[in-house]
């Protein structure tokens, strides 16, 4: 075999320089990340998000990376709380926020005496001072008013037969104040849940009533929900 042939044979076994090695693994990495994102999107579509846990996670992650966590609708909640504190009922109110809006819970007998649907005189003054603040802060929100009771049955013989009716009428009484302050009827909804959605257990494991818990469960909740649709 000639020397030229030997040279060609030798050249055939010389490895060729490969191009795009780095780009190759980057493409594979990007494909993997895309698949992972798609996988988590599918998981999320089958899951129900616990908004409180989601916000806690977001708060922790933000703090971990040195950012500043901003509570959703925190500015609105703070202004409403300021108006409530000024009205002297801050200790009877719980305010929560999440991505959907602001929730204001008036606990115990802030608005009504036990078993009554007549709004207390001091509640009239409270509404007159707080509802304008809510109106100012919630121009693009819908308002949902919920009535809740404890698990003590109503005494028989009256016009109101059960806790469902009691909670519904109370919610409607509060709704009247919003309408009187100029809220549009298509933005305000009233609903009664009776004893069906307690914040805390009404009774202990032995079935004995817990008065402090029952007082918390007797409440009116005002929800400022983002958007004009009525969402319960």
C-alpha cells in the first residue's frame, strides 16, 4: 500500500472536532425545565390552593431572598382597621386578606343581641363611620355579607324558626346599610350560613358547650371580593 494510501487511512481515524457541545447540554436542560413546569402546572390544576399557606410560603420565600413581602390588599385592610379602631370596636373585629380580597369578621354581639335581628344602636354609628371607608377603598370590589350563628337552637314559637333564618335576616339587615350608603344592588350579596361554618368548635369532645367559642361563631362577616362578580 502506498504511503499516500497509508496517510488517508491514518487520517480516517483522527477524531473530528465536535461543535456545539455546550449548547447541547443547555438545550437538554431547558427541555427538562420545560417538562417540569408543565408537570407542576398539571398538578396545580388538580389541586385546591390553601390561600393562607400559599401566602405564608410566599412570605418565607421573599424573606429568604432578601425581598420585602407585601400583604395582598394590606393597605385597604389597614385603612379599614384604622376606621374600626377609631370607632372603638377594634377588639371585636378580625381582618384577613388574601389574593381575592379582604375579609372583616365582627365577632360576638357587635351588631345584634342574642336571638335578635334588630341592629343595635351602637352598630348604627359603627356602620355610618366604617361603610364610607369601605366604599372609598372598594370601588371595583363586590361585597358579600355573611351571617353566622352558634349551634344553640332558637326557642320555638317565634317568627324566626331556626338559625338559618336568623343568620340570613341578620345579613340582610347589614346589607341595608350598604344600600343606604349608595352601594349598587348588583355589587352586594347577603347570605346566611346558620351554624354550618363555625370558626372554632362549639363544643368539646364530650359535647359540652364552649361559651367562648360559641361567642366567636356568632358573627357577621363582610367580604370585599376583587371584581364585580358575586362570589361566595
